[in-house]
C-alpha cells in the first residue's frame, strides 16, 4: 500500500488535468485550424483582399485596445507563471497573474485576431495564437477545478504551471499532429535548460488526447511532400555541421529583424493606430510589388503552399529573404498569428538555396533548414528533433539531431519567446 501514498496519490489528478485539457484543446484547435485554412482559401480566391491589410491592422489594434493590451503578452505571462511557480510554497490563486491574463476571453481574442491576419493576407503563422488558445482552454479547466474545490470546501493547490504546460502541449500537438513534440514543447517552453519531468504525465495525457481529437475531427495541418533524407557519412556530416551553424546565425538575424523593426515603429510613433498603420501600408506595398514583379502573392498568408514548393524545389533563391521582410512588417503591424511557420518557411528557403548553389539534395536540405531555423528561433532543439521526425518524417536521426542542436547553439541568446530561461542567462 505504500506505493499508492506520497507522490503517487497525485497521479489520478494529473491525468485528469491533462486529459480534460487535451480534449477541450483538441476540439477548439481543430475549429481554429479549419477557420485559418478557410480564411487563407478566401484570400487566395479573392486576391484584392490584400488591399484591406491596413484596415485589418487597425482593427486588430482596436480589438486589443478594447479588450486589453495585456492579452498580447499572454504567452509571456504563462512562461513567467511556470518559471516562478514554487513547488513547496504554492502561491495563492488570487495572487497569480493567470486569472487576469489567461482567460477564455483571451483565447477568443487570439482567434479573432488570427482571422483578421489570414483573411487580409498578412504574412503570419497560426501557432502563436493557437498556443494562446490552448492556454485559454487550460484556464477553463482550471477554473472548473477551482469551483469544484470551493463547493467541496477544499483548498485549491494552485498548480497553474501544470495546466499551462498541458495547454501548450495540447495546442502544439494538435497544430502539427506531433504528440511527442507537443509534450516536449509543453515541458520545455518556459525553461529550455531544464525539462519539467514532473509534468510529463499530464502533458502526455494532454498532448496525445488532443492529437486524437484533432485527427478525428479532420484538423488541417501542414502538408509535407515525400523526399529522400540524407544518408549519414563523414562528408555529409561535415556539410550539415557547417549548414547548421549558418542556419543558427540566420535564425539570430530573423529574430533581430522582426524585433528591431517592431521596436523602431513603437519608439518613433506614439499614436496607437498610426504605429500599426504605417508598417501595414509598407506591407501592402511589398505585397503589391512582389505581385507586380513575380506575379504571385505566395509570400502572403500562412505559407503552407510555399513550404511545400520549397521542399520540392519549385522556388526562387530570394524566397526566404522576401518572406522574412513580409513577416517582419506583419508583426510590426501588430497582427496576430505566430512566428513558427514563418521560421520554417524561411529556413526551408535558405536550405534550398544552399543546396542549389552547392549541387546538393535540395529537399533534404530544405527540411533540415526548416527545423534548424525553428530550433534557433525557439531555443527548443529537442522539440524540433521530434517535429522533424513526426511532421517532416525525417528518418536519419543523427543528422537531424546535429542540425537542431548546433543551430540552437549558433543562434545565441535571442528568440521568439521572451522571458525563457536559457542556459546562457
């Protein structure tokens, strides 16, 4: 009977937390992913909608002014809550920032903001808002637990960190159909230098249940073409090592550009609407210029088709540079979405260009560049290794691992997620 005492008595509660969070998140993320897909299809069917990019930027700004600017940084609030949580001295629920910053309302705002992004054709992803929706779903389940405990006159143990990790894990798993990557994302997002092994059980329950729900409901995920991975040998290993370092430096440049451009407008323009209107006009101009010279809006929107084309080699050598410019202007304009898919696209374009210049297998280098860029931008190399195997079906783990780890090291202290606890800090 000793086996069922001490820490083991918490297993049923952890499983319940993860399972309910995963089921709810899977349902909502499936709806969200389908909505983003339909919004993108609408934009492609009616290309003139790009003319409404400035209006969509202003409406997004108004949405946050109306509901609360604090909701823009809800992911940062979740990271702070996870990092600041003390296992032996749980903070009182009323003292936590979670009840105010991470709410069902926040998830709805993220949903609506992403719709404005993709209907207008701004160059954003979907996983940033998706993670916020997952955190919002986790807050719904935790609030339900709080109410139940109050009815039972039982003290709530305030394990917000578990709920937040479960919400992030479930959202990532559903968005990319990658449950292992989801577990690692949930347990490493806040502190990449220390995996939260104590949260593995609820995060596994959340990640796998969310993926099963999203599969059952036909959740739209990125389509990756079939390709031949690189074979491991000494020459290829050296080539991948050099390429990984270059990709990490490129990821550092990506993060630097998107942050500095956004900060530039905020520093020099004080009006809350002009500060997003000007970069959105520049984004519109960039969209029209690329269409005039290249005859395509492929750099607008989510970019799933562009990622597919980069892997099969149907692309230009400047695709990654144009996409980086469009993404930077998108986030300077205050649009909601995410940087994960844009990172993957820029990395794939860089890999394709390097392979083409050196007469190397383009598809394999595009995939390695995609996951390497993501690793450098998120500071989550193990998540990207798992994503490479689950989403990209990359079957050579040795090269995949070295690509993700070295690009992470070369990318330095920056990243798309603020307040992470990194080994260098």
